[in-house]
């Protein structure tokens, strides 16, 4: 099945390639860069939202599910991109944002118009608490209460994100059918599937009780962490909704042309894995991001992989991620040398990898001067906490793609919406194409190597996970050994073999039963 063998590449549409000189990238820019994506060897592209939107959350606030925002282009541009991608053998996944719309979506305008509106029940409206305050203590992901009062009708509406992102009421079958029609709209156009936004948050408990306090919360942690989320996350109804979405996908699937659902789900494994049973092809496994990167030791990484591997049934296909548009850049979290090691890990584990644009050249978090901060998550904190506490937000990982060393990095002809990282002069695609030992070449080699049937489908077994070295076996003859330290390490191999790839890209040689790993080196060994 294609999605088991695929590498998915995430494009953040605002930041990939501008073609009309407005400083914001566009759909046409993705089309023009298809040859690059093809040369990288990826199989599928996932596009974050490019739909009509007031852009309060940069597209995750949709005012029209079935049209392209003019800043990104037109539906015709999208059709052309899709056609050319398919001609090159690249699949295209689009973002589906079912949990909330923009407050400017016609559905919400109708819903808020009056308490008797036929669409009143399309969103979640509640009377104020007896003191006039919000109905309960639920907090928004972006800080502050998850409820906003609509003065005109005297009720609060729920928004787990911005006040400009009201939550749809998924218990209402009309809402569900409307979203399934949205899916059909894009499936008929030919998309290969969806990355579904906040899939684990679709339903809320009907009693709307206060969330209990989180005993682990400490000052400095984010607001929403003050409480547990037992009434807003992972509710039983969600599984039924996932099943229904899967049916819509199956209406359009044929052998070799399965339309797939990738689910954004931040949950512990036992809960996460239940989304497979509900029919989600790839419930995102973010554990390397939120447990691995902060504690980059072999013992920890092996635990993360083994727990997952031991819980998966043979119907569940694994997947791995190291970065996305909500998380600090891989190369900033691990440093340049270990980012290469991280890439080797991601592409040699069992399961479908998803790769974030720019990580293949080791792009780092951009430095965003306070007056240029755009991310609403950061700006809301600033309003509440004051300038001096301004958290970095998510802009640093969304800076323009660094194509070459010309002004604005070949991204645009004008000042881009977020500053280009100044390191673009030396860190860019063109420079790395010319450097045979660059991270770009490493990623390309890893993606190509991953096509080996044993690396795709072979079993995973931990070989060693201690003293800075993490080594594992894949299938019959592969051994991957990564050195997570800056010190030289030695590893006894089960038998001799051949180093076929090193993160340093400078040796391919026979090894005996003793493998020497240089500082920050990862190697893939083909055992005899
Ligand atoms: O960024 C996060 C964790 O580090 C999350 O809080 C994130 O906001 C959450 O996972 C939901 O993300 C998705 O939905 C949001 C949107 O802002 C994010 O960009 C998107 O990935 C609302 O649609």
C-alpha cells in the first residue's frame, strides 16, 4: 500500500515559494518546486491549509472549505499542482480542519445571528455561569478561557483555540454531513487524502463540567496545562466520527489508490493506538517530538520505539515525525550534527516518516524581532503577560524556505511575511546541492535507502541502547547504529558487514565485528 512505503513531506504554504511577489508563498510556488520534491525522493506532499481564511491562525481558521485563499492563488492553481504532482508520481494530501471554522464563516455568522437560528446548534453555545462568567473553567490552547460571550444573544460559544475559531458541534449530524461533503469535494478533485487537524479534540463531554486541576502543573508551563483535559480530549464519540470519515475515504479508494487519513493526535500510546481501530490510517506518532527530543538518550529513544512496537497490532502501520509547523526546528533542538543523526533514525525506523520542509537543509529556528511576531499564540500571551514575557511562539519554525543565496533566499523578490533566517547565505538548497556531504544529500540518500524492502517492512529489534549508542536491527540484514554523543564509541556487531551509509557521508567500507562510531556519527550497516 502506497502510504506504507511513502515518505510524506509537509509544506507550510505561506513559506515555501512566493511566485507573485507579495512576500507570501503560494500554491503555484509548490508546483514550480515539484521537481525539487521529486529529486528529494519523497512520495507525498501534505499541504497545510491554503483555503479562504481571515488568517487569524494563518489558515487554520477557515471561512470557506472549498476555495483557495486569493493570497495563495486559485482553485485552478491547485488543480494544476495536483495534476502535475500526480504526473510525477507524487501524492497530495490536504489539511482538513473539522473542529472549528473561522468566526467569519457563513455557518458561524448564521449561528450567532439568533438563538433560533437553524444553525444555532452547529456550534457550541452555553448560558453564562450564575455569576455571568464563562460556563466552566475550560482553557484555550492559546491562553485564556475557551469561551467568549456573544453580547447580542447573551450566550457563550466554545473555542478551544482563538475566539476567531469557534468549535463546531460534531454531535450534530448536519455538521458531520457538511464536513463529509467537504471531504468529497476535495476527493473528487483527486486528492490522495487528508491530514486531519486536532482529530482528538472533535467531541466534548456533554456535562460541561469543570476540568480538574493538573497536579503536575508548575508556573511557567502553558495555561491549558493548569487543568487536565478529560472532558475535552479523546471522547468516545470521536471514534465513531473517525469511522464515518474513513467510510467517506473508502468511497473513493481503489487498490493502489487508497485515500488516506493522517490524524493529528497528541495522546499517550494506549489512547493514540485506538485511532487505528477507528479507521485512521496514520494517527501521527509525535512521541519522538515530545518525549524523544527533550531527552535524546539511547535508553529513552529505545523505550519510545519499543513501547510503540509492542502495542501495535499487525493491522496498525507505524509512523514517525520529528518536526512540524507547531514545533521548534529539529536542528535547533538537537544541533546540526545530531539533526543528521535524527534524520537517520526517522528514515530507518519501521513506519511512514513525515518530514517538515527545510529540515533537509538543517534550517534553524528563525529569530523574530518582537515587532515582527505574527503567531496568534504568541501575541495573545503578550497581551496577557506583557512584552517582556513574550514566548517565541511558532513563527521561528515557519520562516521562508532557503533556496539560494540571492536576496530573500530565492523565496521571494520582496520582504517576506516572516524574516528569512540570516544564515541563508550559507545554508540553502543550492549550496547544499553543490556540497556532496551536506544534510540535503544525506536526506536524499536516506530516503532512497528506505525503499529497501527489509527497511520498509522488516521487523524492528533493539540491539543496544546504552552509553550513548542506540543500535537496532531491521529485517534480516540491516543494522543501524547511531552515536548520540560527541565522543567516539565502539560497538560489537553480531557479525561483519558493510557500512553503506554514514551521516558524515564519507565512508562506505567493510567492517569486522567491531564498529567504531565517530562523534555524532550514525551508520547503516548491511550485515553479511
Ligand atoms: O502546538 C501545539 C503543541 O506544541 C499544539 O498546542 C497545537 O496548537 C495543537 O496541536 C493543534 O494544532 C493544530 O491546530 C491548531 C493550529 O493552530 C495548529 O497550527 C495546528 O497544527 C488550530 O487549528
